C-alpha cells in the first residue's frame, strides 16, 4: 500500500478498508483465485482490474454501488453533473449527514482515478467513456453485484443494456457460458433472466 499511497494516515485507512474487503468477501475472493490466478490477472487490462475492484468495494460498501447507479442514471440523460445534484440524490438514500459527505469525497476521487468520471471544474463532473469488459469472470461479477445489491432476485437479460449500473461497463452476457456466481434461466414466456 505504501508503494501507491503517500502519508501514514492514508496508508492506515486504506489498509483498514482492504481488511474489511478481505473479511467480508472471503468466499468471493477464493472464487476469484480459482478463476484468476496471478499470471492471468496480470494480463487483464487495467480498466477491467478497476471494474473488479469497484465490484469488491461495492459489495463491501454498498454506498459505492448506489453512487455508481446514481451517476449512471444521470449520465444516461446528460453529460455533466454538479456536486450538489449528486449529493441531493445520494441524500435520498442516506440522509444528509457528515458521513455521507466524507464517503462521497473519497468515492468521487476514486471514480476520477478509475476513469469513471472527470472533473470539468470545481464541483462539476463529466462522464467518461464506458469500459469494455471482456473477461468472463469480471462480467459475471458485475452482474452478480448488481443483482445482489439491487435486492432483486433476478434481472432480465434484455435489461443489462438499460440498467443504470451498466452505463459504466460495456459487457456482453453469454447465456451459453457456465458461470459460478449467476445462473441463466430460460423463461417459458420468452423473457430470459439471470439470477444468483
């Protein structure tokens, strides 16, 4: 951690967040190790590794998922958003308190570093191009994260391109692929869906 982050206080905070991910996502991390060993992980493009990290963060800290969803919904209809509007929409979920503002400061900074948004000027953010996800496990993890955190038990296959969270990721769901975290279900009325 010290290799990438300056300042002892920030290093300690980052290590604490990483430990929470290791504790809360232990089963998922074991599955990750089975699907992505160290050599294959190093071959994954950086933007796909960032998508993986976002999923692990979202599963551990759901505010990450809610902010990604909020930004996706906004950027579907407009190219820029100001900080006040983001805060207002997030306050609907969490109330207006100091913890929300601290978390949003950290997440917005991280989203800029992960190329999900860019700062146009102070307090104004613009969308960045979607990240193309080709890795099958990361595609599955993004879908799993959405289903789990949206508290729906299923999503329609057709909805993948329309749900707000997928604004950030250009991915293709292959119903013929064998997955570990999600299951494809063929519906009798022709509306295929995915479940966890």
